[in-house]
C-alpha cells in the first residue's frame, strides 16, 4: 500500500476521513457485539434493549460512508491501490452493518428469553464461542486498521474453530432438546443466537479477505470453497 | 442519443437547471448575456450565472460550446476581436463592466487571466512578475517591489525554485514552471478574480497536479473561474460546475451533485461520455 | 512487386536527383564566389596606386625676396597669406636644371610640380614663420602626370605623340630619380581633402561627409515614419477597409518605383516649389527617405506580424493598454526584423546615385560641406564624376573610392548585426 501523500492535500484528507469513519463504525459495532453477547451470557435484558436501540447509529454511518465513497470515485477517479481501498471500504462497511444487525438480533432474543443461559448445559460452549467470536472481530478490525495481510490468514483459521464450535453446540442442543421438550422455545432462541455469533465470525473473515485485496490485489474470496 | 434528440432537448431547455444564481457572496454575475461574433453568428445564448466569492467555478462542455467565449467576456478580452458584440449585463461587485465609463485596462488589472499555452514575457523571471506592478505603479520603491515579487512567486509555489535565478529569462523554465510564473504574474497585480482558460491542457500530469493544488490554495485569496476540457479536472478542483452546450448554459450545480447525480439529461450524457 | 520494392526502385532516382540538385547549388555558389573574388581583386588592384602619392624633393629658398615680403621680425597672418609662393618651387627646379633656358621648356619643367604645391608651401609658412629666410629640402607635391609615370601607369614604350609625358620630361624625371629626389608617401590627402580637377589634390572627404549627412537625414526621417506607419497598419487600422487596402497596395508598389522618379519629385517639389538649396544633404536625405520608406514599412509589418498573439494577450491580461502592449512588447520583439529592413533600406539609399543626380549633386563641389544645407556630393555620385574624368590617375581614385564605399557598407551591415544580436531574445 502506498503510504506517500498525494499532491492534492484535499485528496489525502478525504481518504483519511473515510478511513477514520470506518474505524469509528468498527468500534461501534465491536461495542454492540460485546454488549449483546454480555447480555446473552448474563441474561441482562436492560442492556439488551439498549443495544437494540442504538443499531441505527451503525446504519447511519454505513449510508454516510457509502456516500463519501461514491463522491470520491466521481471526483477523484482513484486508481490502483486507492481504487482497491475505496472498493474494499464499500464492501467492509456492508459486512460491518451486517454484524451490527446480528448484534441487534441477539439482543432482541435475549429480551425474549425466559430462562437464564447460565442454567443451560450449553452455557460453557456458548461462552467459548462468544470468546472466539470476539477475538475474531477484534482481530479483523485490527487487521483493517493496520492493513496487515498476515493477520488475515490467522483470523481465517480462528473462524474455522468457531465454525466447529458452532457445530458442536448444535449437536449438544439437539441432544438436550430431545430430552427436554418443555423449553423448546428458549432452546430455539439460543440456537438462533449461536447462529448469529457464527455469522459474525464469517463477516469478520470477509473483512480480512478485503484487507488482503487492498494490500496485495489478490481477491482471495471463495478460493477455499473451490479447493473443497 | 442522436444529434436531433440532443438539439430538441436543448431547445426545450427554458432556464438553466440547478443553481446558476447564488443568493449571497457573489463576486461576478452574468445576466442574460448574449455574444455575437458578427451580425449573424451567435456564440452565447441568454446565459446567467454567478461566480461565488472564494470559490472555483468550472466551465465544461464540448468544443465550440462557448465556454471560452464567455470567460473572455468576463475581462473584456473580446474587445480586441473585431465585430464581437456583447449584450446583457456582466457585473463585478455589482458594477456593470461594459458600462461606457469603465476602462477595460483597469478592469483587466482587477480580473486577471491565465492562458492555455504558458506565455511568459521574453524577460527575466523578476521582470515578468514585476511588469504589472510597475505598469500600474503599485509599489513606491524598489524594496517594496522586491517584496511583492517574492510574495507573488511564493503564492504561486515558485519561490524556492527561482529565488536564486530571478534575473534568468522566464522562457528558460519548464512548462509547468512557466505556467506558475504566469500565475504569479497575474496575482502580482492583486486582482480579485482570476480567469483560467484551460490552464493545464498543455502540461504533463505532474505539472497539472501541481497547478491544480495551487488553484486549491489560491481559492482562499481569489475567486476563480476555470474553463477546462477535462471533466476529471473539473471534478477534482471546483466547487461549482457549469455545463455548456452549443452556446447555452444547461446546468450549474455543486460539483459533487453534478458528477454523482446531474439534473439534466444532456449533462449526464456529456459526463458519462455518451454522445450521438 | 510489393510496396517495399516499388519504393526501393524509386529511391535510387530520387537520391540521384537530390545529388544533382546539391551539385548545382554548390556550383552556382562557387561561380558566384569566383566572380566576387575577381571583382574585388580587380578593384583593389586598380585602387592601389591611389593610396600613394609622389613628391619631388626640392631645395626651397624661403627668402624674403622670393616671398616678396619686407624684412620684419614678425608677420601678421594676412601678410603671410598674401605673400607670393607661386615661384618658390619653380625657382628650385630651375636651379636643378640650369641648362634649361627656353621658355617652353621651362614651362614644361614647371609643370612637373602640382599647381597646388604653392598652397601647401603657404600653409607650411603660416604654420611655421621661422621658415622665412631659410633654405630647406621640402617634399613638394608632384603633378599627376609625373605621379602616374612614376607609378608605371604611363607606358614608356608608346610613341611620344600619344603619350602625356614627353621624352624631354622622361629624361628629367630619370635624372631626378637618379638623384633620389622622387619620393612616394602614403596618400593621406585622399582621405582628407575634397574634390579637385587635379587628381593629385583630389580626395574623398567631401563626398564622405556628404554621404554621411545624407544618410543621417534619411535615417532620421524614414525610420520613425516607417515604423509608425507599419504599427498603424498592423495594429490600429480597421481590417477589410477599402481605403486602407488602397494605402497598402500603394506602399507595396512604391518599393518597385525606379529611384530616378524620386529624384524628379525632389527636384519639382523640394527645390522648385519649396525653394530649398540645390545639392544639399538635407534635400538629398528627404528624397532618399521617400525611397527607403516602403522597404522599412514592409519589413516592419512582417516583423510585427510574426510576434505571437499570445504575448499580446498576456500583456493585455495584466492590464496593459494597447499602446503599452505595442511599445513594451511588440516593438522590442519585432526589432531584429525592423533593423534588418532598415539596414537593407539604408544600404540601398547609400548606393543610389540617380535621384541625387536629379537634385544637382552631380555638380563639381570642391568644398567640404559643414552642415546640412551646404552644397555637397555623395560617394556614389563622386565615383560617377571621377569615372568620367580623363586623367590616368582618376582611374585609381575611382577604384579607391569604390573600395571606401564598400567598406562603408560593410561597416553599416556590421553595426546592424551587432544591434540585432543585442535585441534578439528567445521566446
């Protein structure tokens, strides 16, 4: 990535502003995910309803950043690294907004839960899933901030762990479901939450793939699918 | 879109679309301006547009659409062309510049012009910049003149490169430097408005970028109108963009809006590169 | 055959044609140079005798009796002026050839010394009155026949009836030569005195001064008027105007009018109508300037046209008025071309004799002109007059005058080149 300044200082400033907006959005999204998963673990419905309320902020930022990028393309005609950067930002912002949506979903499920997840046998698996997911999200945002392609590959590995954790959790839940049909609604809700957490990991992985694209020009999306 | 459709759209156009007139902070204003090159050849049809203070207005449009003609009316350079008739009103700070009492020579000291091909005088760099101030007697003594020359060259981003060779000929500089010298020469007379007629079309990309950056800096001191063939340049540097087509002003809006969502179809066609 | 082969075949012919063309060019240049060299050599050869002058060394007795002066300690200038110098040289000659008794022979003997010699002796005495009462060996100016004979221009071998120098004179000259009394010096008189019937007294200074004054008048009149006219026609005159077109056509045609017509104009209007003095440099200058005007106008217009429009626009853009644009920018840039045109015009004027003949400069003018209104002659006219004269010595003088004219022209051109280089700037 070219770190040298453009001749036009205004152009530099515009690119920098977009970058900082993305980081702000990332911070917001991270906070919301942290809060939503905390609420899930603790059964804190008050926290959960707060989180749900503030998702609009994330959406507003997405629209704003998209607008800025359109403007940048129209007015600056970015090329090479600058073009990949802008292209990636548009994509990253979409994924970030999705993560925000998933956090909102988790939060709304928490408000509907009748039992504490602590009482569930899957609690520990859930807790470990959440820990991994938080790690992934944090690493992905860090990866973008520093445009570090190496870190991207590590995140991909972490996501694999998350996926297998999720599969384990699914199996355990289904086993208990068969035994304890009474609490089926809660189990399903928790299932959806777990699914959301797994989705968050996927989105975070996408973000890292875009970072690789920006840094090296390689589009590594979907390559692993083909290999399989 | 065929030529015929284009012409029809043009004829249907009543008033200029967008915001040709500003409500406040207007430096120069054109009101219902018509320009004829002789009795029969009309180049500009009923154009009204404002130049905002400390703003850059870019004028774009296909060849022969009248943008250069209008620009040259703003400092009465068209007076030098035989048979050129200008109707309508053009004002600078609310004063009609075509009034009989206005001296075009004085006007041109107030409204400077930079041309397409860099044209420094065949004199030294110092004398190039000092010519205008000497002509109008802007400074009282030699040291004031020295300061003025230094100030102008600094504002034009040329001081560091020339301070050690002020008495070398201006024609010995590179293309981009010559154009910056012409800009320094223009601002030495302390104008209020600077008109630029395709200032970078004869320069390479780096020189062009340097001049564009310079224009961005000059914006805080002067009001600037630029005619350019390059839409991308208009997109990069201007605050407002005016699109001309066959002598008519089709649309004027903030540059951001013009390039992301133009109001008129003809503007969109030109910007996206679609022509009949 | 494909394209390449066709082109290749035609190439040979093309190159051959070009080579021939080059050859013709070199040939014509060479021939021109040869002619030029021949011309210069011929003229220079013919002119050499004019640069030296023969003198006879005589013992002049400045006695009071000879000078017809009373014996005094000092004399006034008027007295010295009025004294008799005519017989001084003759008396000295009689002393050298005591056996020459007959009147006719004595007359012939006297004729070996120039008639102007007495005036030289007079000037000598006026400068140095101490000469009075002394005898001195003086170099006395020889007559032109003696001079020509001594320089070998008069052939000894042709029969006496056809010769200017008779046999008797030949004997005397040989004796004088044997005595070492024939001396040749550098002919400064050629450059310092005015015209004269006697070749040994004739000089070119009068004509030079006349030409110089004439050229000055021509320059002062034609240059400003021509430049101003050209500036008006190029910058201010309305285009597509029939009247202006008419003026333009007339100016261009004037350049082709035979020069003698200008002379007739000068005679009719300046001399007859205005009553100006004939053969004055002022009138000559006025006539010649009419002739030079079209040349300078045309050259100036071409020069002004070649100044790029962008310079004018740049100056206008900074707030210069039209006059300032012209004087600060257009004229300085056009100066090289204007100067070239002026020099061509002036050189033409310098060499013109026909119009000058019409206004009377062909008259015999012996005095050096002191001002613009004094009667004068010009170099080309002087050459014309001398070429007409019969004395042998005038041939050399004519050629020498031509050399001086050529040097004058060369210097003018040189000056123009220096001026042009000074004004030339790149843009």
